[in-house]
C-alpha cells in the first residue's frame, strides 16, 4: 500500500491534476490501497503552502477525481485527516497563533502555541467531522486520522505536550479524550460502510514521551471501544524528526517491532499496517507471513518505481527500480518542492513524461534512420542519458575512460559502508544499459574527430575538486594561502585511494615522521567531507573535520541522515569544528577564523590537510570537436557540479529534449513550462 505522504502538488490548497496523475500511476502499477496525503481539517492548520484543505467544500471535486482515477485500476482509496497543532508554524499562512493542548512549544517550530479552550477543541473536532463528510462526498473508501509524528491528537496523548488539568489532561483516559471524540465525530459522518483508521506511533522516541507499552494500551482501548477498523503504526515526534522517515543508515523494517507489539496487544482484532524501510515485496511478505502486521506500506519504494508490484508479480524483479534510501524525496519536501526522487525523474511529471516519450516513439516509427547518440561519461548522469535514449529506440554508444561504470558515486561507501545502498542507482542503470544493448566502450575516452559519426552527443564527464581552495566567504582571496603546500591533498585522490583499497595516499602524505593527524576542510558540507574524514579515521589517524557552515552536513540536512553521520563520526573519533573558516595552511599548521566572534585561531598541527571546499565542472578538452558541435548537450556535474537528483533528472529530461531536437519534434508550451518547474 501507499501510506500518506506530502506531495506539494496542491494548487490553491486543492488537489491538482499532477497529484491525480501521480497517484493513478501507482494504482496502475498494482498498489492495492492508497492513502491520500495528510489534509487539513481546520483553517487554524495551515502548516505549509501546499497543504490540502479537506475542510474546504471546493476540495470535493479534486478528491473525486483522485478516487475515480485510483479505483479505476482496482485499488482502494482512503483520505488522511490531520491537524499539526503546535508542530506547525503560524507565520503568514494562517494568520493565527498555533493551537496545542498546552502552551508547550514543539521542537520543530519552538513556537509557543495557545492552549486550546473547550471551544477550540469543539471547533477542531467539528472540522474533522466536516472533512470526513467531504471525504464521503468524494467517494473515498474510508478516512484515516493522523495521530502520530507529533500531530495534534498525539500531542493530547503525550504527557510531554499535554499539561492540562481538565478533562483533557492528566490520566490516560483523559489524554485520549480528544482523539476518541474526534474518532466518534468522524464515524458519525462515515457511517458503518466506510473504514475508519488511526495512525499511531509505536514509540515517541522522545525523552519523557510515550513508549511502546503505552501505545499498545491506547490501541487496546480504541479497539475495545469499537472506534477504529484498522491501525497504521509508525513512530516518533518532531523532537526526533530524523527518525520519522528511516534513512539509509536505519535497519530494514525499522518499525515492524512496534507494529507487532500493538498487533499482539489488540489480539489481532483489527488489521495493523506498518511502514518504514520495507523496499521489496519479499520483505513485505516476510513481515506479513511472520504475523507481525497485516498490511505493509511501501511508499518510497513505490515512488521510485510505481510498477514495483506489477513487475515483481510478473517475474521482472530485476527491472524494479529500487528505492536506495537517498531521501531526496524527503529533502525536497523539507524545501517545499514538488515530490521527486533521486532515481525516478518522472515523479510528479507522469503525464508530461508519457506524452513526450509517446511522441518520440511515434516519430521514430515514422523515420527510416535510427538516431545515433554518443554519450561521454559513465557516471549516473551519463548512464541515465544512455538508458533513456536506448529505451526510446536510439542507437547508443557510451564512452567511459575508467574500466567500470558508476562515476563518483562509486566512492560513496569509502569510509562508510552504511551508505552502500546508494550504489543501487548506478548498479541498476548499468544493468539496464547492458540489457538495452548500449555499446559500452570502457577504458576509452571518446577519440577526437568522431563528431560526425553520431547524430548528437551527450557529455556527462562529471566534476573535479576545485584546487584553488576558494571560499565565497573570502571573496578577496581567489586562492587559499598554502593550498599548494606539501601536506595538502584533495578528496578525489583520497576517495579513489579508498575505493581501490590502496593505502598509498597515507604514507606519501605522512612521510618524514610528521604528525599522523589529519584535517579535513569541509566547506562543501555534503557527503564528500564525511567520507574523507571517515576514511582517515578508520585508518587510525586522529582526524578533525572543520566546516565554515553552522553545522556539519548543512547541505544535506533535508535527507535526515546528518544525525546518523554525526554519530558515526563521533564513534570513529572524528572531532568536528563548525562555523570556522580556514584562512591559511602553513607547513604544519592550519589557521581559521571563528565566524561567531571573528577571531583567528590555530586548529593545530597536521600531517595531512584535505581541502573539500567546492567542485568545478570537468569537460575534457581532447574532445574539442564534440564540444564545438551544436548538437552536443552537456549535463550533470559537467554542466555545473550539483547532486544525485540533478544528475539523474538531467540525464532523463535533457535526453528527451535532445531526441525531440534530432527528430524535429516541437513540445507544446505546457511541456516546456513543466520542464522549467521540474528543474527549479
């Protein structure tokens, strides 16, 4: 099933056609139950611009289109109703103070809410009922009340946030009162023919918060009272926000034990749903067959490949595009961007993708000549371009100067075996281009003078470390003083050394009996500095990581894995120094500016200083004729150094655009506008 997840595809707080298309594609692919994202039940709850307004009668039409599209493929459809309470931000969206059971701020906003009056409680309860009425009018098969992740009903349940002394606070029965009244109100609108579920935490993972035995008791009381038809189990509050969506570092089936405890406590009287890093049907079947849950949510897996179920059941398991846990979907959600995926560039753009691919195939059927596409670079951007062009029907040759495919992504596990699943992107694409018949010229650079042999070229040669040490925080210093010193190295050679299991970099850099201590300058503040620091620390070198950013991992905060990275660095003994800008590297010493007070400080003596400040596009000059060819497209890091999403996204959409140019197809204006939206 598809559990509720924010898409940022709403238009004026109403369901858009893009949201309909996105959900319909998952229903087509075999998902049996789709729960539409958390929808607001009351005007006091406007946590972000893209939230759906279930309390607005105008929402019924859009919800109806979702139901019609999803159920046409045999799936069932449920609407999740929500109120974030103190976990939102008032800002300018609602123009109202936040509401909460007590005047206790929640960790995500730190904003003190207004303790709800009895009238506030009655109004919000009525909002849940009104939203349920709209769900019935739209034809949903049921409604789910969101009572986890630190949302308002959970705030009432939790003694951390509920300090009331009236009938809604104190004992467990009193703290449950808000939720039970909401469920009663919703049931009054649903009747007995529609399903009513509740999404509960299995543990708050919050100091002083509710634990598994507490939620088991809550579940038993709800089932005893006949209030719910099913329970969906997850975990956490916004205090432990990074635990809500398990990262690449979390174990498979992260929340299964919680679901099992609740299912056992209620004696299997209503179905229990569990989600959280269950990525294959084999894993889902193991959970169900072991009796730990009745249904399994596989949301990110179905974002990555909407046809996961269909492919698996038809024996095409190897063709399933795997969710690798990169959490780019979550990162873009944090940034309030439309739902997306680092592995599947068609997410939220399903209609445009089908239209443009269809037009290309029609044009290819009409032409007698198959387009010949040359791709230079076998990283994930070049692989995605080759896979796309070959799948469309082009004849593709890929040149890669290394003896293997994958580009820089191959190095992502250096010093961090925990991040190995991310290699799945490159591995899947490499397998696909082989199956599609792409000619692979490994160990070869594209020779000069071959421009005319292809109808178009795609250059995806990646990026390299910027060896000037330039920092935007020191714009008057184009070159970092000391960057050419004998103790300075760069991440490219360090990561290659680690990948090839070649320890040469260490003794070369630590000759002459100098200090074994290593300094990693990580102003890039992504995964590269982390991998380099881990690599040296695992080699038993005392390692310090210094960043000018306010916090290490600043650029990848949205993936929710930074707390895991911090913990792993601490476990390996790496010292982290934040908000310090290195201004000079001497023969043995590095000097930094403390950006909190402007003072210069010595970071100590080091035998190796690895500088990871920024990267620059790498476009090989030996292919001058290709680069000068107007039919050449430069994509990914070769265009401008960025990340996984941009590399794969451009590998797909830019290749479609190139084929349209070669075949003289003119995309309509809506496609061009959507393309701009997708790349924003």
